[in-house]
C-alpha cells in the first residue's frame, strides 16, 4: 500500500486512514482518550509488542495526532498526549464503537457515558450544518476532477 499516495490524494477518507487507519493506531488513540499517556500503560492495555508500539507511537506523533512530552529526565521518560487532531478523532472512534456494537456486539461490551450525568452515550454522525443524522441515502461522495481528467 502506498501511504504517501493515500495521504496526498484527493480522497479525504484515504488521507484520514493514512494517519490512523490501522488497528493498533486506533486502539492507542482510544487508550489515550481514556487518559493513558505512558508507553508501559499502552503496552499492558493492548498486549502489544514493544517494537510495534514504538513504531505506532512514532507514526502517530509524526502525523500530529499525539505529542511526545518528556516527563522525567532521570531516567529519560516521555509521555504521549493527544493533540487537538487526536481529540478530534475520538468521536470517530466512538462512532466505530457503535457500529461494532450493532454488527459485532455479542457479549459484554464497554460503553461511553456522559461525564456529568452517567447516562450512556450513543455516538452517531451528524451533519454539522443541519444537525441531522448523516445517512448514506442523503449524501453522495464528490471527488474533485484531476487535471489529467480535465484534458489539461
């Protein structure tokens, strides 16, 4: 897969997936949204090999979704904190979780709660301009015309 091509093409979906489209990256962001910041916290939570975790943290940091901050000089230790871009991704993860609950939801599952009321939150995608639920029967994907398609 050509990540450079995906991350610079005209499709916004491929650009987003180029940054956070693998399972480990999404789960690291989920855990960061739960307040985890340290390498060992992610490793234990995910059961991920240290070399894979290191690569994913590096790519998420380079993508601007996480920020690496030094919290100890001796020994040198860094933490990984969500940037604004990372925080903006959390509702996407919540929507993916709702989809998973609906289409692969057998057994006991975690959920999202309103921090103030404790009520369960059901994440949906809405049109920011109208406030209406975004549904595929009400939209169409429009791709920009490439120069070579326009005859010039």
